[in-house]
C-alpha cells in the first residue's frame, strides 16, 4: 500500500508505519511520481477540495480500475460543476471507474467500519462481482478445486 500526501509534513513514514511506501508530491505530479496500472486502486480524501478535484482529474486519465472519492455525494457534484465551468466536463464513460461516495453501504459509521466498506467495494470491483449476501447465492461459496494426479516419488 502506498500513502500519498500533498503536504510534506503529513506524508511521513512515522505517521503511516504500515504503508509499504509514503510519497509526498502534488496532484499535478501524481503521474510523474507514481506508476498507475490495472492493479492500482486509489482512495482519495485530502480534506482539501481543490487537491481532491485535481487528484480525481489526474486519476481519471489513468487506467486505474477503482477511484474511490470519500466524502458526501454533493462534494463530487460540486467537482462536476467545476469541470463543466472549465469546459472539462466528464462523460459517464470517463467516470465509470469513479466510486463516490466510496464504499458499500454496510451500515457502519466508525473509521474502522468505513474502511471495511471501502475494502469491500475494492474487492467487488477487483472480482468483477455485484455485492450480495452469501445466503442468496446458490451452490458452493467457492469454486471447487480439482487436484491433479498424485505426484510419485519414483
């Protein structure tokens, strides 16, 4: 997991000891300082509307399969208004990988529960599945593994 911050003092390894990498950059340098591909999943929340907007704009131009924007839906609606005013309105096709508000509705309000709802949504996207209860699934929960013929020591 990589943590990206836009203020050098807040993006430190001491603050995020579980991160594999901590990067301090700016929204405009994201694609220069980081590598994005189909295995990259991004969650955005900087507590700064302009940084969030610039970050979302940068991420939308990558092949990232999941861009989660935290915060209320109205926050993104304001972003869309800004994009339109700048004649950079986003099409539904451009927004297909953007999930806002980020997460599945699991009913939680604590940071821990919100994190679980976002990770759950990431898994849904990664596995190309629709969220649903396992009790609604017919058949086995997991696909059966077929073992090959036994190995011999000869």
